[in-house]
């Protein structure tokens, strides 16, 4: 069936089976491969994208359920001229990534977390990212990066 | 991982949803899909038709109705977690919702979905059982109210018939104290054992993951009614309950946890 949604401000319409998962719609039908599939069981958070501004695990959403939604993926964060989003820059500066596989999901989950939680502190960031796993175990610098970005985005306590 | 093939329709109203669900014996409702889609990916559920009620925004609300709060079935966990009304009147429910899954799951999952799924390992059904909530279902023969005590029947089995839709959850006010103890080993995990204790006149105690469905601790409640101390009541917490063994805990360990967590919860109540 026809499913249309806005991804990073661009309207897409694709003809997909009802069982198509949102993550595959984004990666394979639209071709935005920045969003990764990790565990495929809504545990690891690698596939996190924003759906109408809130973080969701796109391996556990059917594409048909996202009809008419506004999706933001990692590709939608930087400026058109390539200037990185404060979160992306903070991950780079704080060494918040090692192998990088969890990073797109970490960044998208962090963006939702920062927007929803004024006054973030270390504990709140750690708890707020409980749905995202980093198998390089680089959590320490990820938390640092999120706090730096929250500060820069003007929402830290 | 893909679910097996199914047809998909969107419900435009509650009546439309009931009509569509009746058109196919193997049909299921989907709202947030955070219990159903994982089951479908593992092919543990293979509905032939999904009726999407996700667009029925009228079913998303939290209302003060005097002696109880009414929560629309489509209210997401994140809304239950952050509702000022719930935080003021039934803070336990906000707290328990904050322990479900992780933020992404709470952004999508709905309270009605969690209740209709009826998983004995989920937090909200046991909390609602301790709170003496009741479920409002509509079906071809009209609207009915089902007390939580009669709602959870067995493993992923509830009192809802296949052609009925859960539309609202009614939770009585008047809770004077509460405690919720969730024991798990890692963030975002299900409870190995959870205990919900509520004082609302009498004291009610319900368990997460001590059986195939959420359970009330009749042993503990009877003991408290007859004037037992906290220690004595907690010792009887698992009376008549035979919890399952799995990779996380043996049945014996669950019984031990139930007693310890019940004691801690009751201590918090007093």
C-alpha cells in the first residue's frame, strides 16, 4: 500500500507491504542509510529516529503506522552547508564514538532527551539513554558529549 | 526480521474499528504496537489483519471524574509518566509508567496496549491490579466494565473477547500510600519480580512476573487484614503462588524475592 511521510523535511511516497518496518522504509525504500539496524528487537536503540519530534525505535514501528508523520534521521541534523549540529560536534569533540555503529541512534535519542528535559545532569542522561547500547562501552564520553551539547543548546540547568 | 504477511486497515472511529475487527476472525487491533510488533516479528503472533486504532486521538486523555481518574486506552506511557493530574492524584501510576522499557518505548507504547496484552511480566497491569482499577471495553453488545481482578486470565489472556476494544481504564482515587518495587538486573529489562502495594482503605499487594498473569497476593492481604505484622504478612506473600523458573531466576528465588520485596514495600507504606 502507498505510504507517505516527510523525512528530514522532504516528502516521500513509496508503495510497500504493510509488514514493511519503518527502518527498512527509511534505509531501503528511501535510501537514507545513516540509521542502523542493530538488535532488531527494540533493545539496542541503533535504529532510533525522531517521529513527530520524539525518539522511537524504527525497527518496532510499521511504516504504515508512520503515514503522514514527520521523521528526522541523523542525515537531517547538519546544516545544508555541512555545519554539524551541536550534538554531532559534541560527539566528535568528546570522543563520544568508537566504532560508530550506535552513534546515529545515540545522537537521535539524545536530541529527544535534551528537548524534553530541561536541566539535564549526568544521572538523567545515563537514565535517559537506557534504551541505547554501545558495545564499545563508550558511555562515559557519550554522556559527556550529551551534557556539552545540552549546555550549548541552552537547555542545561 | 519481518512479521508474516497481513492486511492492514485504519480505523476511523471506535464503531468503525469494531466493524473492521469483526470482519476477520484472526484480526488484531494495533495502537503503539510495542507489545504486538515484537511478537509478530518472532512470529509468535500471526494476525491476518491489523486494525490500526492509532489515529483515534479521542481515546487519548487523562480526566478527573470525581472519585476516580479515567485514562483513555491510547494514552502513551510518556503521557502517563508526565501527567500533572496523575502525579498529583495517582503518583504511583506515573512512577510505574516511568519504569516501562526505555524512553523510546514509552513514546510509542500505550497503557491500553499494555493492559490488553496482559503480560504477567509487565509493570502496568500489576500496578492497576493493586490499584483496583477497572477496564472499559466496547463491543457489538455494548459497553461493559471489567474489574482488574477479573480481567487478567492467564498467559497473554484477558477477559476481552476478540471483537471487543479496550477504550478506557478507570482508577479509583483515595490512595493514601503506595510503593512499587521492581527487581531487575539491567536497565530497560522486565522485572524479575515486581511488587505493587497500595493502601486505599485496606492494603492491596500485586505481583509482576510471579505467574502467567499479574497476581494479587491473597496470603499477604489476608494476613494484614487479620492484624499480622509486616514481617508475618511478607512471609505469606507467595502463599498459593507457584512462580515460573527461567534464565533469570528459579521459582524458589522468585518466592524469596517476592517476600523480601513485599516486606520492603509494606515498610514504605507504613
